[in-house]
C-alpha cells in the first residue's frame, strides 16, 4: 500500500516536473540521488567520477523528462541512464588504459574516506571492529571491481540495491535471461574471491558427475 | 538433478525465484550432496558480504549541485517543452491550412469570377456599341480622326469612286501606283477607297466589329478605313519612338508591320532591318481586354528550334516581346497564340489557339520596289504568300488557311500585289512606305 502511494507521489512529481516545476524535480533528485550515486560509484570506483556521472544522469533525466512515459518507474529509468553513462565512461577509460587495481584506492587522490563506511553507523563502535569492517569492505569492493562492467552493473543492482531481475532487465534494456546468466557468472566469480577457504570441495563433486 | 544444474540454480534459489517443483528437487539434491550444500552456503556468505557493503554516502551538497545544474539547463532550454509548443501550434497550423483552403477554393475563384464578369460586361458593351465603338486597344486611337479626313476627301473628289487601280490581270503603271500607298501624300488612295467606308456606313450592320473584305471590286485596294493605323505604325516604327525596342545601330527606320487583330487577342508583328538587311522581328501580344496567360510560340515550318514566350495579358492589354532574330534559311514560320487554360472566358471551353503563318523575306526591300510579275494559279495561299513575301521584301502575317489561290500579277508594285492577294483571301490590306497592315476578319 505504501509502495503504491510512493509510486503515486512519484508520478505526481514527474507530471509536475514535465510541466516545468523545478522544485518537483529537485524532490525526485532527493529521492533517488543516494542509489544513483552508489551505482555510479560501484561502477566507476571513483567518488569524483561517480559524482559527475550521477549529476549527468539527473541532467539527462531532466532533459528527457518530457519524453518520459507516464506509468513507467522513474527509478528504473534513472538507473538505466546512469548505467549507460558509466559504461560509456568505462569504455572511454579503456582507451586510456588504467590498471583496475587503481580504481579503488589511490586514484587521483581520492583515497577512500575512512569515514565512508562509518557514516551509516554511529561512531560508537570499537576501533578494532572499525578497522576489521574496513578491511572487509575493501576486500568486497576489490572483488566487485574485478568483475566485467556489465556483470558488475547487474551485481550492484541485484545484490546491493535489491532490484528484482525484472527491474534490472528494464534498467539495462535486456531480457531476464541475460540478467540471470550475468548474475550467475558474477556471483560465481565473487564466490571464488570471497568464499571462505575450505569450501573448495565442491569442484570434485561437479567433476564426479 | 545433477550437480551441474544444481549449481546453476543456487543463485535463483537464494533469491527465491525458483518455482515450487524445481525448488523441491534442488532441496532434495542438496540434502543428498554435501558439496552442493557447501557451495550454497559459500554463495550465501558471499552475497551476505556483498549486501553488507554499505552504500557510498552522497558527496556534500550533491543534491544542491544537481539542482543548480538543472536550473542552468532549464534556462538554456526553454521550459514550455516541445510537446506543449507543438500542442499550442497544432490549432494554429490547422487554422493556417483551413485559411489556405478557403483562399484557394473560395476567395480566389470568387476573384476570378468577378474579373470574368467584368470582362464579360465590358465585352458585351463593346459588342452592343457596334463597329464604331472604340475597342480598348491603343492602336485604334485616332481612327475617328482619320475617318473624318477620309470623308472630307471623298466629298472633294466623288468622281473617282469605284475606280480600281490594280486588277487581277491588269498591270498598274508603276509611276502611278507607287505614290498611291503613301496615304498622307495625296488624296488619291483615299479617293479610291472612299466607297468602302460609305458602304459600311450605309450597311450599318451593328455588332460587326471589323469591316469585311474590301468592297472595292476585283482586286482593288482596300478601303483605307484604317489608314490611321498605318500612320501610327509608321510613327511607331521609328527607332527611339515609345514602344519600339532599341536593339542596336543595325536597325533602320524602315519597318514593316502586319497586324492581325482578332476578336480578343492578337499578335502584332513589326519588322526592322537587321544586319545585311535581314528582318528582325518584334512581336507584340495584344488583347482588347485583360485576358490572362498566353503562350506565344514561334516555330519554323520545317524542322528547327522553336521559341516560346509566356505572355501575361491579365494585367495589361499589350506586351512587347524581346526581338526575335530568325535564322537564315527559314522563311515560313508558324506563330501560335495559345490561351493557357484557366484564362478562357466563361462559355468558351478549352484553351484556344490562334495560328498564323509568318512569311519572312530573306531581305527587307525598299517599299517602292516593283514586283516584276507573279502568277499563282491553284497554288496554296501559303506558297503564294511566301513567294510574295520574298519578292516584295515584306513581312507577312496571315491566318492559317487551306484555301488555294488563283491569281496573277504582272509588274505591279509589291504593295499592290500583297494588297491584291490579301483581299483575295478575304483580308484588308493597307500599306504605305513604312508599314503595312493586314487585317483579317
């Protein structure tokens, strides 16, 4: 019920935005900025690039707002725009090659802010735990960054942001089958990188049969 | 279920996206296969780790930055967006189209109808007024004056009435004939033709606009009813005179003009001596009332390049065309005055045609040159006219006719010869030293 109300609210905001109401569009930005920025950040690995990409995504959404189909989900649409911008950016980067390892960490001076992972949780935790959590996060981030761009996009959307297969398919403009197979491959790789040691026995099983 | 398939389904199983049957089969396999169960556990842990990765917090002031950028973009791209603009334009566009259709279908035709009605009225009035009326064409000016002169002359010498100077078989004395065609010189030609205006007056046929074939017996001269035109033509033929296009120094003062005044539209031809004495032709399209669009086409009788002008007679009643330099070797031309569709008056269907033959001599001769002899028996009028044109150095314009000619001329002045032939064909001929007019009915 709440979901439907949110959708109705969003539809009203979009309609107002289409009539040129800038305040309404600001509220749309407010609603979606966090997820859009996170997606861009996970895709690009750099806060600065992610901010640029997210801003560009909202600008494109604003320009394209008159063409936006009523009844479609704004979140799916803005995700699609963001993913496209990020894929273009990655393609551009490939032309001036950069080691993927540099994506996280020391890239153009924006070392991950130690407070990044803390802002959500209150500063009430044990420093040792903070460090451990930080190391944990870095490991996952590296694993994510090592995925091919398309797989990374699916993994971020489905496993981090909790989009359904259908939503991810709409955002990436592909079929559900493609989403499933990309997600499967992404998860396999993540599992290889992140799974606890000692669970490697699985291979034998698959070889046996 | 094998391990391979089970492994593939683990992700969807964790996402609870497997349908019941498949889910149950996978669970059965997992119970039997610890390796796959371990793999499921590993995947669950992996996803948990990924899911626990906190969202990257928004940069400071991100929303405000986007808001500013959006306002900048909005300033560049005017907000009443494209659809709204189009929505606004659509009725305007519709109104425009309706307006155009109204114009084409209602206003313009109404204008045409009004114009035609006016032309019809004018024409009816003209018809009612009869032959004495002044058609609204420039070259008729001064006719009344000349008629007065003629009448005066006739009164002075009634004895000469009905004495034709040139007969079909007779030879006119050269010395006597030559001066006869200079109307302003003496009263003789006026006296000869005095009969014509007289008969026209006594006949009093109302509604006949142009007098019929010459009343003079045999091949007598045409009644000089229109000698005013001749005089005017002679005047107009001088280079530099109004309406006479200047085409360089090669033109001489001597010009020949033949007129063919039709009911509503006419072609006038005037010739001037060009290089080597060859004629340069000036066409003038005229109408007795505003008519609309015409095409004037000049094509050689035999194969050759034709020339065509589009003449707009809807605003003015006459239009001078650029000089026409006929190439050597082509002496007979077809001149067509073609009424373009849409300009026809109501009651007349289809585009009308006026076809004339234009006979060009290879050289323009002095007007008093004598034509030694000519005989045309059973010849076509075209042949006869072409020959006469060549021998007399006259430019002739005659309506296309299939009539054959039987006529013989012996040592008559060129002017007399053409006059005779034209009258035989049912035309009126007037000629003087500078110009000739052939008026066909």
